[in-house]
């Protein structure tokens, strides 16, 4: 599999670039805050990944370009996860990868949900990543268990009429320990949201 190519960047767009390699030009999809610059004189190493899929009995190829090998490795791991496609993976690369990695190491589900472009399903998928050296063999299992707890939390609060965005906003304001108790956390979230609703009511009264 091709890891990178050397070529001239002849066009730079918001989410696409064109690279000329051996007199052939290739379209590459990129993340939005990429660092590619147009340069018709010098060859540049472009880390890349090709996805092939069958559409209407035809093989369609999509090419993706990355500034670093680390970004390429993240992308390849992300698209292997359930519920994360190439577009979502590119959007995740716009964030601080070290921050995401730290949240995964800490099994910090609520912090992951606070990242731009991450909902509870994506956060759950991220906790199952196996690309990091975790200090304990059961860390990955623990991460999934934490995610299961949050799934139960969300379902409980949704059944009480709260919206997902309200729940996520409330969780960002609460220090949640990895071994949290569901019933206690539900009570804390309800208390916080009730307090916020009362504040809004008092301001409009």
C-alpha cells in the first residue's frame, strides 16, 4: 500500500488539493485546516491513503492527503471504527489530536463529547480505539464499560424529556469520575439543568 508520494502541489482548496506526480495530476481530499501550500517548483512529500469502494458495479477510488504520517495513521484507525466514515474522520483531524489521545487514555467520555464534531456515538467509538499504549490490559474494556454507562445515562435523561445537547452541555460542567454511579450522576445533571432553567425563567419574568 502507498504511504506517500512526492509531487508538486498545483492547487490548494479548502478541503481538496491537486498534486502533480510523474506528469499526472491527482485530486486529494484533505481536512479543513490543512497546511498544504501551492508550489509549482518543488516536490513535496504527501502522505496519502486510498479508499476503494464499489458503486453501481464500478470501483470508485477516493484519495486523501495528510500533512504528517501521524495524521494518516489516525485517519486509518478512525475509519475502521463503526459509525465513523472518511468525512467524519477528516473532521476529527481538525481537532487537537494529543488532546483526543489524552481523553481516550483517561476514558474521559464527557470530554470527548465536548470536542467539535463528536457526539455520544462517536465518543463511544473513540473509546474503543486500540492504537495507544494503555498501561493496563483491561483499559480498553474499561473504556467501553464507561461508554455503556453514558449510554444508559443519556437514555434515562432522554426518557425524562431532556434533549441530548442539554445533557452534553450539563456534563461539561460536572466533574465525572470513571467509576461514576449512574443514579447519582442523573440526579446531578437534573439538578444542574433545573437550576439553569430557573435562572432563565427568572431573567424573563
